C-alpha cells in the first residue's frame, strides 16, 4: 500500500494536501503556525517560493525549521520549475542538486519530480528516492490549456511507463469540455491501471469541480489552500476537508 510518512492511502480517498508557499524563514514559521489550526492530511513544501535564497545547503536549514514547527506531518517536497508554474527560474542542474539534497534529508517523506526534466538528471534522482523508499510523484503541468483527450491519455501513459509511485497531471481548462476531458482520462487511466495511484486535476475556477469530485474518477490527492494558494482554483482547506466526507 502507498504511504507518505505516516499517511496510508487506503480509501476513503482523497487525501488533502496543503502547500506551504513561504518566501523566507520568518514566513515559513508563520505559515507553519497557521497550519497548526487547519485540517489536512499532508503538506507540500513548495521550496521554489524561496526564490534566490534557494540552494542545496539552505534546504536542510529550512527543512529543520519546518520540522521544528510541524514535527510529524507527512511532507511532500516540491521544487517546481518556472515553466511548470514555479516561482523562480533555475538551471536544470541546480534543480537536480537541490532535489538531491532534499532527498537526502530525513524530513522529506515524498518527492515531486517533473516528467519534462531530462531523463539523464531525473533517473538518478528516482533511484536515490527508491533507495530511501521514498514515493516519487511524477508530475506534469500545463498552465495554458488542456490538450485533446488523446494527448492527455498519451501523456498519462508515457508518465506511467516510468512507474512512479503516483502519476500527476494538472491542466488549465478553457471550456467545460476540458474539465470533462480530465475526468474522462482519469477514469480510463484508473480502469486500465487499477493499482496505479493518480492525481489529475483542472486548475482555475472552471476546474474547481475536479478538486471536489476528482476522487470519484480516481484522483487520490486534492490540493487546497491552507494559508496561501499555490495554484489557481484551490479551495479553502477547511471547506474541502468537510466536503470530502460527502463526495
Ligand atoms: O502540482 C501541484 C498541483 C497544483 O498545481 C494545483 O493545481 O493544485 C499545486 C501545486 O502546488 C502542486 O505541486
């Protein structure tokens, strides 16, 4: 069974993930303190929000600060690249170095790796995660549009071929049909691969329904706004926490 830290992914799904979007150590402390009063299942630490302060050595200090405030929370580490919605542009090699450092830090329970990263850098990071038994969330984001049904399906299959712990896609919808495409592709994917954990969502206001009802079609994590949102369309964490019991 898939686990992230102490969190076991047995139904009822979905699990609620709240991002930390702190831009400094002080901000991190205050976001962590605010999260002590929210309801959620796991935290995503979006390190890219630190911008120019990011480095492979800084990451350990920052994770230690986070763990002082939230010692036991299941923690997903994400360094989002600018081209996939991240807050700061880094050369790929820097991205790999920081991710490598995060992977070596005991504070981290799961790691997000982007599918579009060059395999020469991604493959060793995946191996490092496997060696520590850390789940890899292989992700892909398109903040502009939702492509055709066939391309979303193709994207999911290509990503799943890498056998990550979780396959994750996020698209921006332009029409209600785009939202349906994400639901339909999720359903098809989970029927084809019933054992393969999936996260599939539509962003923006139009896509909000996928954050509420995604689990019906097989999506196992929904991202919600705990302190400050990390993507357009995220709903308040407390609201989603209550709602999911009714979906
Ligand atoms: O990949 C995702 C999903 C997300 O983009 C969203 O739309 O909720 C939010 C990001 O923080 C996270 O890394």
